[in-house]
């Protein structure tokens, strides 16, 4: 159950990052005022930062060390960062049409940053030692 909750949290952060990329694209094409677009993009960046910090807190503090979810995070984060641009570059068929649309989302967008952050959280969680219960609890005989 702990693995499922942390994977759902990761998917929620990735969906938010993907949505914010679309929002940024929409604002850059349809903004009526540059000042309003600036403030909305600033708020989008703050929302993304809050989502990343909440995800890190949930995975590293609340859920505790878990090797299975750590490996999933590491593989998925590296796939977002490495595999998608590679497939676009080499025009792998038949998915190159779909993947070429993802070029806009790589590597310096919210989506690309979330991929590297997921991989980093996976690596940290993989290297963590299991938590040991405290030896001397008050009231222990």
C-alpha cells in the first residue's frame, strides 16, 4: 500500500508538470498583457516548486525507505530525461510523430525538471539505510 501511495504521488506530480507546460505554452501564445503573463508564470513556478517539495517530503519522510519504489522512480526519471529525447533525435518509428511533440517538454521545462527530480529522489531513497527503532524508549523495562 505504501508503494502504491508513493507512485500515485509521483504520477500526480508528473501530471501537474505536464499541465503546467501546456499552461505556459498557452500563456505565451495568448497573453493579453505581458505583466499578467509574467505573474501567472511566476505563480505556476511556485506551484511546481511546492509540488516537488511536497512529493519529496511524502516519499522521503512520510513513506520511509522502500527499494521497489526507489527503483521505479529511478528508472522512470531517467527514462523521462534520457530516453524521450533520444527517441526524438533518432526518429524511432512509428512513434516519432508522438515523441516529436514531446520535444517542447524537454529538457528545461517543468516536465524535464520533474523527470530529473524523480530520478534524484529514487537515487536518494535507494541509498538510504532502513530506519532502526530507537533502543532506549522511555518506560521500557
